[in-house]
C-alpha cells in the first residue's frame, strides 16, 4: 500500500490506546526484518531515517528503500525524518517523499523553537506531511547528537508551545535518553499525564531502547502514542550477524541479522500493542 502520514497512524493508536513503533532503518536486511514483524502483527510501522544515516549520504537511498517496502506492505508505513534541525533538510525530505518530519528545536531558545516549528508546520501541512516537534532536549547519544543532562520538559513551555504550534506529535523529555541506559531510567510519568491533561498532541517517547516493559506499558497507558527504537535494533542486527551458523555463507549471515532484528521488533510491537490490563 502507499505510504501514509504520521497523524493517520497516531490517530488510530489513540483510538486503540496503543503506541506505534518508530524503527530507525540503516540497511536492507534490517528493514526487511522490521516489515516482517509489523506484517505478522498487522501493526502500522514508522520507518525513520536518522541524522547519522543522512551524514553517511544514505538519505535518498533509504527513502527509496522505504517507499518500495511500503508499496508491497500489507500494513500502513510512515516514512519519517528523525531529529532534523534544518528547514532545508526538511524540504529535501519532502521532495524525496517523506510523509512525516521531525523538527527538533529543543536544543536552542524556546522562542526560536516556536518560530522555526511554526515555519515547518506551515510548509509541511500544506503538502499533507505530518510534523513532530520536541520540547525538553532528550539526553544520551543518538546519531551523533549528544546531551549530557537530564532534561525534564517544562510544563509551562508545553502549554505555551501547543497554544502556538499546531504540530501533529510532540516529543517530551521525561527522564528518557537516547542510546542504552546505564541503569534503570527514572521516568517522570506525572509529566506525561500533565501534558495530556492540557491537550497536547500525540506524545512521543524517544530513547525506547532498554526501557523496561512495565515502564513502556505505563507510558502507553498514560498517553504515549509513538515510541522510538534505534540502538537496540543496531545491536540486534550485529549480534545476528555474529551468530550466523556459517560465517562463510554471506547471504546466510545477512539472513541471520535480519531474523535477529525481526525477533526484537516483534517483541517491541507486542509490548506496544497488547491491550492494557484492566
């Protein structure tokens, strides 16, 4: 089926009180594994292209891979630009067929974030492309972007931001971090609840790699509708390559990597989409 936009799948997730997985893609075999897991669970999937892949010159190639995968997919697929800080890059992504873009202005001044987010929303919405924004720069390291502080989103800023910017999704810092956690994260679920109560758009949890299952389920129950996973997928792919029974069988090694990614993605999808306990 054709690519769909982010708002469409998140609206559906809101109805079912589930979360849509956003999986970063880097290689063909891993992308195949992700789609296999999504189709087996009949779950929409967001294929995200991050800044490290773009710096490696793979933006157009990965976008083409995602578009081709969507054409033959039995589930809705969103092609998403992750953590962009450049209006020009967002325009380029739209030209390549991305159906969702993230403008991450969380690193700078709040007023600048509002101004630039407004410009992105105005342009993207005119083309039917969804927009995710971010408040509270999320810690850790992802795609070479590093923040060494624990940044909890300012609820007053959330209130002001959503009153001015009509974004489709909002990533908020609640103690989550990119990369693999060195210890169990201390997530501030009260901030998720407060954001929902003030009428925030669909909420996004970045840094989904390594968050315990019970915390993920609680976040979803409180209103998180998109969860990003990247680092765990890359680790799973490498572990799958190394675990191949015959290291001399090149395509067998790639299949092993794909299967490892598929298994991890299937487990994440189970967590994100199983009905909450009464």
